């Protein structure tokens, strides 16, 4: 299964559903785009190191962008950028999943709902009990 960036971020934030999805997936894959987005989103070197350690410990395969993936992504942009607001990074991630015949696990359903021939597993994060409890205490 190829994971979109958002699912990995949910797991880092302690979402048990995201962690469960990742733990149960074989193989575990991410696009090089997701890898770069995760590193770019880190606030410091320590967080970057933590991200790299997590991906290594969970045996994630980082899939590179090939010529075929680039071509598929360009076709997706031509077709869906104006019509559905598809951006470059999502097009590359979707094209990677398609090229490798991988199911894409993502919480961003609106980003891929218009794309044909994409095997997807929508991820719908629910608030954690501890988060809900904390929010109620603040009110």
C-alpha cells in the first residue's frame, strides 16, 4: 500500500487509526514526493531525524519518480488541474500509485475522487478520545 503524506502525519500526531493502517500494510510504500514533503514539514533537524528513523523502522519503500510516472502525472495535470484543482505533488503521488499498481491510502478524498483507474483506500481519521476529553475540559 502506498501512503499519502497526510496519513503519515496523522500517525506522527499519535492517531491510532493511522498507526493501525500503517502497521497492517504490506508492503509499505511512499512516493519520493511524500518523503520530501515530510522532511520539508519538519521544524528542525531532530524532527527530520525522527521521520527518517520512523520510515526506516517501519520498512517503508520510497518509490522514485520514473519517466512513466512523470508522463502519467502530466496527463493528470492536463485533465484535472483546472477541472478539479489537482496539484503537481498529488498528481505525482497518484501516478506513482498507479504505475506501481498500489492501493493509495489517503485522507484527501477530494483530491482523488475524480481520478479514474486509481485504487484507493480512503482514510477517515476520527478524533482520539484523549483529544476529545481535552477539548471538553477547555470548554
